[in-house]
C-alpha cells in the first residue's frame, strides 16, 4: 500500500485555524477515500494468480469439473450397458459405435401414430397399447443409464437431439462386461467429485461449529469438548467406517434404509464427512480463542447480540481464511478416502460408478497371460491427476493466504 | 519420575479410547438388524438357537455387553464367526507378524528414501535434483497407493517380470508391496526434511561449523541433520496410522496373509468377533506408536516437556 503523508497541524483554538482544521480533515478524508482497501481475498487471489503451477492446477480442475457436470450431454457410450459377447475386454480402438436410440424412437413414434389413427373400438388397440408401454419401459434411456435424475435425463435427451446415435469410439477400451471405459471414467468422476464436495461440506459444518462453540465458551465446556476430540483422534476411524459400511451393505439393512428414503451413497458421503472434522475443529477453536477478546466482539455484546449471533455472525466469518486453507487439504483427502473404500469394495456399490471402483475392476482382471492395461491406467490417471492438481492448488492457496509470505 | 507419570497418564487415556471404540462398535453391531448368523442359508430354529447360545447371542443385551467386555479385558476375543476352528486370537497371532514386517519395511524404505531426497534437495537447492525430487515427492503424495501398486504390477510384474505377482515368504515378494506402501510417506518425509533442512542451514552455528573448516559432509550429517529431523519425527505418528491403513489395500492387492486382509475379509463377511479383535488391536497399536513418537520427540529435543 502506498501511503500519503497526512498533513499535521498545531492546535490553536481561533476561528481561522478552525477552518484550517476542517480543510485538513476534508483533505484527510479525500486521501482516505481515494485509497482502495485490499481485502484478504482479493490480495490472496492476486498472489495466487502469480503462481503458475497453481493456476495450471486450477484450470485442470475447472476442466475436470466441467466435464463431470456435462457428462450426460457428451456423446459417450453407455456406462452400464453390458455386451459380453461382442465387446468383452476390447483394447482401445477407433471403430464408431452406434447407440440405436434414434431408430427406437422412430419405431415408438410410428406405433404411437398408429394408435392415434386407430379407431377407439379396434380389437388390436389394447394389444398395441401394451406394446407401446413395454417399449417405453424398455426405452434405451432406462437401459443405458442408471436411473438418471431429472437434469441428467434432460441432458441425455439434449445429447440425442444434437449427436443422434453417434458415440465416441472406445478409445480407452472396454471392460470385462463390454462396457466402455472412457464413459465409465467420465460417469465415475461425478460420484468421486460429488463425494469430495459433500463430505467436505459436512466436515466443514461440524468442524467449524464445534470449534467455534468450544473456543467461544471456553472454561469447562471447552475442556470437555477438547478432551472428546483428543479421544476421537486416537480412534482409527477408517477401520470403524469399514466396519460400519460392511454392515450397511447387508441386504436387509439396505432395504430398511431405502424404506426411509435414504440412499446408501448419501450415508456414505455423510459418514466420510463426519470423520474429517477433527483437525478443522481444533484450528477454528484456536483462532476463535484469540479473536474472542477483540473489540468487535465487545462491541457486538454491547449492542445486545446473542451469544450464537456473535459466534456465527462475527467470529466464524473471521476465521474463514484458515478454514479455506484446510478445505483445500480436506477435499483431496476425502476423494482419496472414497476411492480407497470403493477400491476395497465397501464404498460406492454398482451400478453406481466411482474411480476407486474402476481401479479395483482393473486389478481384478490382471492375469499373467494378457495385460489389460487400459482398465487400470485411465481411471488411475484420472484419479491421480485430480488429486495432483488439488494438492498443488492447496499448496498455492495456503501460500497465497499466508500473511507471513506477503510481499516476498 | 516424570516419565513414569507421563506413561501412566497415557495408559489411562488409552484404556478410555479402547473402551470407547469397543462400546461404539459393539452397539453399532447390535443395533443393525441381520446379525452375523443371517447368512445366505436360512438356518433352522434349533440350529440357530444352538449357535446363538454358543456365541452368547441369547442373553440380554447388557449381559452380552459385560461378558464381552470382560472377555476382551482378558484378551480373549472368542471364536471367529466365519473361520471355523479358529479363535480370533489365533488369526490375529498369525496375521500380526506379517503385517508388522510389511509395515516396518515400508516405513524404513520411506525414511531412507525420503530423508536422502530431502537432504539432497535442500543442499542442492533450485538445482535439477531439487526440482525433480520435489516433483516426485508431490506425485508420491498425490497418487493413492493402490493406483501406484496396480501400475507397478502391470509394469514390474507382467511387463518386465522383475517380481512375483503375489504371495508371502520370500524377500522378493516383499519388496514391491513395501515400496508401494512407503512411497506416499517417502514423499511427505522428503518435503518435511527439505523444509527443516533449509531452515537449519541458514543458522549461525552452521556457518560456524563451516568456518571451523569442517567438510560439507560432516556439517550436513553431524550438525544440520539432527535439527532438521524434528518435523519428520513428529510426522511419524500420523505416518504410522497411514501405514496401517495403507497395508489394508496392499495386502489385498498382493494377497498377503496379514492382519489387514483378515480385517477386510471379516468386514466383508460380517465376522463380528474377528473384526472387533482387529479393530481393538489397531487402536492399541496406533496409541502405542503415538506415545513412542512423543517420547522420542523429547529425547531429540530436550526442550520439549512431556505432558
């Protein structure tokens, strides 16, 4: 920041000097107004932009995320449709592959047309109607994609509208059941990235509230809450999660959960989030401890803000800097953990797809006779590239927000 | 005296932790419908009753809890639900040495490689060695060990045929899993050593050592290294936890009959007693490791006070 010297005065209580005083104040005011304050975020962003490796990682991540979001609209093959006889374990190839949805739609439209043209008393009307209903139920959208949500379905329809039956050839090969690896990697990225996001948000929510409450109230409450964290730190949560996941995947439990409308994947995400908050809580507590005696907290108290208001409106926004730094470290850790569990067969279950699961499928078909390298390399690379970029970006963000490294 | 108090305190906290883990997993297990006896085969009433009696599943919940707790205190984890004719203790006794050997080898590898790379990078700062070592370190940290292991299998087992694919017993079979296990930790240790070393190298006493006319080697190895391994030592605690988790996947990939693969198997088969036994062993192991790390910290740096 460039500083302009502030004009000084000697204090004399007569009229002309009072005018001088006013003039001086106006001058000070104009100087102050001409200076743009640099917030932590804009300064951090400026410094991050100077870090080339971080920016490269950021752009890589942006591309990966965008690809994951628009996956349903890309002309990919079906990620789950099995064709064991003709397409089992094909090595990467460039032959085009057709979906056959356009023909299907045409047949369906034709039948519907006939139905409309038919008289209401026609004998074959009921049979035709049943046939159409059957065709609709077996529609490729339901066969080629695993229960797509509203938005995904719209995107798939858009894709069919634009690209028709065209699919990108199996440039990454196919797997044991004849499914296209490229398409599976793309669809897997959605689950893996969503897990990183949701689980991190859960850990953020728990960690920040726990740490802020503990730090603000202090005393005995703080003591007890921190002791709980100490005990929790030495519990090997990863093993407990494996334990819990194995029970949750029992058919009976799954059915019970489904009755309550709880998806197993949701439970999985929440659980991962619920074990990654410990460090966050400690860090936030430390920050709140040092902030809670500042004047702005006293000011908030004097105007009658409630304790919760002080914690969540005044203290929490002030610790966001360090929270962001920890967030960039938590996201890759969470994605890695999800991949780890899915690799062991205890995370995401088929027909959902995640990167860890794909690597596991690759490992299972390894034989000395033939190396199906494409089944491991592409999913492994996708995972490694994402984690690599996240790590670099995390380092960059930490440096950018670290006031000690400022102006170096 | 101070040491004794420290150890006693730690022991107390360890017991509390183990108890929490025990209670948590016990009630989770019991709260979930479909116990370990509900396999694919439907059992007849009488067989079920007999089995339940054998595993004490017919008692009231609280009685089950206390019996189980008491047995656990006596280090008796009971018979395995799924592996017939084996008690959990036997399975653990078989698996533990294997996992320990793998873990120790992996850790040694990580320390050797990581510290060498870190020292070299710090001494030849901004050289091509520094750059490539740090790139490798970041790669090692970013790539999950199971991806690394699968790629290593494709490359070194099937393509070049340096190592056998799986199994346990020979030295040749241990090398690849231990290296894959240690790789991420080698990366972390290299980065920590480099940072610590750079900080130490700018100190006055290093300049003094050089001024005395000591060779670079002596200065680095005798004077600088000791100060710069403190962050590495404090990282060893989390690293041990990481090695334990990492060995789960590597034992699965390389078909090593260690505790990790037994635990995974137990979890997949819903073998409650074996899973609980392994879980408690892991908890104790982790706690002991952390305590050892804290102890060694105070030995290396006498200014650290044990709490």
